C-alpha cells in the first residue's frame, strides 16, 4: 500500500490536539481547583468544617473518576451537542475532557493543600487572618509548586484523552492515527502521529518541571 503523509492534514490534526489540550486544561484546572478548595476547607481539619458539603463533593469526584473516559465521552454527548451543535469535532470533545480531568486535578489540589504546614495556618489564624486571607496568602503560595506539578500531570493525561477522543470523531492526532493510519494501514501516518503525541507529552512535562524548579524555594 502506498504510504503518504499529507502535511496540511497533519498540521490540522496538531492544531486540533493543541486546541483540545489547552482549552480543556484551562477549564479543568479552574474547576478542579475550586473543587479542591471545597474539599480541603470542608474536611474535618479544614477551615470551614462541613460534613455534608464535603461528602457530596467527594462523591461527585469519586463518581467522575470512576467512569472510564470512553464511556464519559458517550454520556456527555447531549452536552457536547448543546455546546457545539454536533457530537463530532474538537469543540464537542471539550466537555468530556474537562469532566474527566477536573476531578483528577481536584484530588491533586487536595493533596497539595494537605501538605501545607498546619503550624503556618494556625499561626495565621492566631494573627487574626480571615479564611480568605489564609487561602490566598498562605495556602496558595505554599502549595503552588505542587499545584503546578499537578497541572503538568493533568496536561499529560489530557493529551492521551484527546487521542482517545480523536478515535471516536473528535479530530486531532488520535483521529489521524486511527482513521488514516491504523484503519487504512498507513504506518507512516500512524507512527508520525504517535511520535508527535509523545513529543507533546515530553514538552508539557519539561515545561512543568522547569516552572516547578523555578518557583520551588524549598
């Protein structure tokens, strides 16, 4: 079989993968950070203890994390069609990508917040700092390296999610690798797409590690 690679098609797929990864990472991190804060402050040792809110938030995170991504893609089709007007394409894949990544990042945020020295928080309380001030002036700065590391790991996971989404019509390198590479037995497209995805992963990891190393003063 004649193995050819359409450069324009490849660039389009790269653009779709970058678009899905960046946009979904942005919204997933915002949503995940909000959920992580709620989980932390409403926990037994939190700033605003609330068993019911904590249980509900934990339940939502656990349920979403338990659903395999390929099934989540199907479940979120109605929302995708509402947003994009179709169940196909990069924009249609964004809701499922966000719902898959946000709970994952929320857990990483909770771990990062729990690693903050409790003595520092207690000292801030003793000096009269409000809960908002503790969150913004103590919790975030202290947990920032771990939060950035969490974003890096989430970004790497999202690249693999976009590849899976591409296999069911979302576009991007996953779609290119499966539909034009594997299905049509074009190894040039299949391996080229795979190598670019791996490069994306290494690039995200390198950028994330560099930022963490720069801001981590410990």
